[in-house]
C-alpha cells in the first residue's frame, strides 16, 4: 500500500512539472483552455448558442462606446433593457445616469387635415447617454435609427439642438427636447393644437415595443410620422460611417447592428505567434449566420462555388478557405475579455478562420465575403476577385526582328505579371519583358495584367489597355 502511495506521488509530481514547463514556456498566455488547441478552431460553431440577445445598439462616429475593436459600440441586451425598464434607472451600466423621467413631447402629422399629438414618456435620454459615454454631441450631424421590423429613419438636422416642446395652443418653445428611447408612453391627439389635452401618466411598454421620439423645430413640423416603434439601433453620422460587411456575389451591406440582431456569440480561437500559443476570445456571430442574413446561402451551396474569399477593407489582404470550412469561421466585432485590438485594426470587423498561425487564423479589417469558383471567378458572375489594379502599359514596340519589348508600371500587391502578345502568354516578375519567337512582319496586340497568389493559385486582375506592335 505504501509503494502505491509513493508511486501516485511520483506521478503527480511529474504531471505538475509538465504543467509548469508549459506555463513557463508560454508565460501568462491562455494555453489550450476553452479552444486553446488551434486544430479545434471553429469546430464548435455549429452547436454554439448566443450568450445574449441584443436589445439596443448605439454605434457610429464620433462615439466613445466602450465596446468593439474600435471602442465605438455601446449596447444593451434585452435582459438589461428589461431591468432598466423595471427599475426606471440606468445605474450600474458604467455610463452614469441617462434615464429621462416623466416628460411631454409635442408632434404633428400631416395626414388628412393634420393632427397634433402630445406624448408623455419615460425612457433613455440619448443626449445624456452619449455625454456619459464621453461623446461630444455637437459633432453629431445626423442620427439614423432602425427597428426590428425594418422601418428606419434619420434626423438629418438639429439633432441635439434646436428641437423643442410646444405646449397646446402655443407656438412658443416650452423647453428643449432631445431624442429619447421611450419605455413608458401615453398619448393624446386632436385636429387642433389648442384643443388637445395632455395625456395621463405614461404606461410601461411591452418588451420590444420601445419607441424612438424626438422634439420639433417648429410647432407644426410633421415629425410624428418619424417616431419609430420597435427601435433597436441608432447610428451616428451614418453618411460618413463606412464600417460594413459586403459581398461580391450580391449587392447590399450589413452593419454591426444587423449582425448583432443575429445574437451575441462568444467563442475562442487559438494560434501560434512563433513562441507560444495565443488564445483570443472574440465576440461576434458565426459567419454562416451572416451569410444567411445576406442571402448568400444558396450561392455558397451552388456547384459553382469552390471556396470562400475574404477581403480586407482596403483590399490589401485576401484569405480563402474551402467551402466546407466556412462553418468554422467567425465574424467578430470585439473581444469578450476586454483585450485591446492592435493598432492595425481600424474597422469594426475581424474574421477568425481555421488555422494554426495568426496570418491564417485572423483577417483584420474584414469587409467582403465572396464565393469563387475553381478559376478564381466570383460564383455566378464573369468577374475575378480583382482587388488589384490593372497595370499601365508604358511602352510596347519592336526590339528586333521577331521580338517585342514591353514595359509597364508597378501594381501594388502584385505577385507577378502576365504579358499577352497575340495568342502567346508569358509571365514576368519585373516591370519589363522581351517577347521572342514572334513572326517577322506580323502585327501583334500586346497587353499586361497583374496577379495575386491565392492558395497557390494565380488570380488575375484586369488587362491594361492594348497596344499594337509590328515586329
């Protein structure tokens, strides 16, 4: 019995030493814990459930939003919205107080002979919220809002100034009114302003029925039609806000609020940085859900699709995965553990893919997903993945009998070039090429195109303008 106990102690000591060696080699890095094995990247996404359900998201520029890779996202989950509504308080969310107590808003609609409305509300004061988040509302030129049933709207002037409450029967300003997300509401209306009584105390709205409400510039401004029920997103300065996900297969875009409507998912991806295994904890959505919302599922499943191609916002990086590995990819908008994104990450989105090293696993500034065929063409179109410019053909002329000399300007990001001279196509690594073996006295059409290497395959850009050469 004593020998067995001694053996157990020896085994325990050996195991502890092994763990210590691993921890020493990798420092404080999260190693092989909750997705720490790179070979397991994305393997659980098919069964992954949302950690939370989005209730309201605020984003845009200039927003100090606390969350997201760029720090310009602030969101409340449905559970948090319910808690705020029940308590009539926003304390405990790290943003100070932005609850608006019992307040009356005036509005007008032009339908028929027109109606004057008086709406008594309690809810989230957007001006106080943004100020508490450290955002200067003077820089907000427009306020876009969307709803869960797809009825968006925009305030394009006097967003946080110059909007007021006008008492019944008066054209005099009764007090400034900032935009509000109403959680309690009651309303009265009539055909004349003077004949409208103020409503009774506001009543609690059902979950998901929150209403976007704002003040008037004048007493007869028809703003009532822009009050939006089921509001779930607000974007500041949307005209200049370019963060989005797009596709080469279809038109249309998705913004971060569109992705968050799919749920707030959290997972882990690991990769080697050359000395240790690093584990990231992204927050976002499985890519298959994004593809479904974009209407790309049938394209992905078509016989023409061989791979998925992912492109960064500036077009400088392209990554591809096999079609069957798309289910292991994750579109992220932030980290769930408070990690700070690298300075190179300057858009809202990052893509995680199955891989062993960082360059294979992480695509910073992810923007475009397209499905391509075996030749690198975007499925269902005649277009190649062309995030590379066409060259400028500097000169093309006869060098000697049966030979042509061709020169062109450099294309950023090109791995090489292909020169087309009649039916002949030859490759070049530099910026000039002499084409030999041509038929003396014949005229040839000469042009050049650049190419990238994607998964060991040449994917071409457009040809330059052609020039005729007689050799």
